[in-house]
């Protein structure tokens, strides 16, 4: 009996070691929040993919690589969804698994979606969560075996807009940061990203949800991140499909051009086909973008 009990304890412990941890993004009150009655909604489709909407309590889901494989690099993962949902499986947990294979610690951000119902200022709500995620990873770096000089960010679609916002607006903190933790990502990976919120290039849903359907010229420019690139913008790799009918490929092209003009190390891969939202697997090609990213990270000395 004791033999079987011991085996059960060992198995339970083993399972617990590999279980993923989800933590609240903030301790105490969520900044910029107002009194509301919204309730988070979790949807699971027939394929088992999870999507969240009406997120009011942002979280980080921690995926650490095997101890012997970990290299100290970390990445904050920002799923897309037009600032209306969070595509948590396709652009979150599936992605974390790939980065863990590279020895990279992955942190999936379930962020608040901009809404006047839950926020005093919806235009800064998602950015607050992205900055807080970067801050949290750096503050707890020792605990998670992370090198604070190798904390990157990846974003998909509207999550790519949020990631590029974090990578171009880091000089202004929109969270409490009395410790003066560095909020700049060390590198950016932008997957079929929303970049510009202009009439010409915008993804209307993302634009309307974040800054409204009739935004000012100033607000449009502020969040058209190709206009916010400086020489301090992190090294960036962009991946997009030329036949993307949801987010025009010109979004990536414009951002890449801005990076070049500012002398920021940049790489870009445009697949002729793939559409939008292909997540980890663009089934139109045997080429794997994750391998391209891994090679880019090696060439930038972000991973060995």
C-alpha cells in the first residue's frame, strides 16, 4: 500500500512541477479601472481553442522551459483579437510551447480589452497591462531564471499593435513605476501586426475599439506606431502574409521602413500566402516562421 502511495505522491509532484502558473498582473486594484458590472467571458470552440472577451482582471500565465534547456531569455506573448477578444490558444499557449523549445521562458498576457465600461481612459488600458507584464518579468527575473537584459515581446495582429506600442512608447510610463524598472522590450517580434490606425491602413475594428470611430488626428498619429519609431526602438522582426485581407501587409512594410530610417536592426519575412491569424502554423508553406525567429534571435545574441 505504502509503495503505491509513494508512487502516487511522486506522480502528483511531477505533474505539479510541469503545471503552468497563472498570476494576477496587479496586486490590489487594477489601475485605470472604474466601477462596472462586466464579467469576463471564456469561449471554447469545437477545436478546443480558448478565446476571452470582457477581460477585467489581467493575468500572466507562466511557461518555463525545462531547467536544463533554459537560456535566461524571456518573452511576453500578446495574443490578438482586434482589441475585442484575446485569442488565447492560437496566439498564446501554442506560441509559448514553441518558445519553451528554444529554452525561452514565456509569459502569456491576458490583457484588458479597451472599453469605456471598465476604464477611465481606454486608450491606455492595454498599454498599462503590457508595461506591467514587462515590469513583472524583470522584477521577478531571479525567481524565474530570467536575464533582465533579454526580455522581449511578441504580438499577433492587434496584439502586434500592442507589442509595437510597448516598443515605441516605453519612455512614458502609464503604470506606477516608482522603482524605475526598465519598460523597454529588448527585442520585438511582430506577427501580421496592426501598426497604422490611419484610414488608409487601419484595421477598423482594432482602431474603433482602441481610440474610437472618429479619433482626432493627434490620437491617430500617437497610436500609428510607424510614426513613433526612434533609434531607441528595439531590434524587430516582422512576419506577415502578402494575401492578408484582414490587416494589410503594408502595416509591416511601413514599420520596417521606419526602423531602417532610424537605424534599428530589423528583419522581415513576407509570405505570398497565409492569410491572417495563422498562429504557429502557416499551412501554405513548409517554411516555419518559428525557425526564422530562432535564427534571428541567435544572430542578435538573444539566445545561444
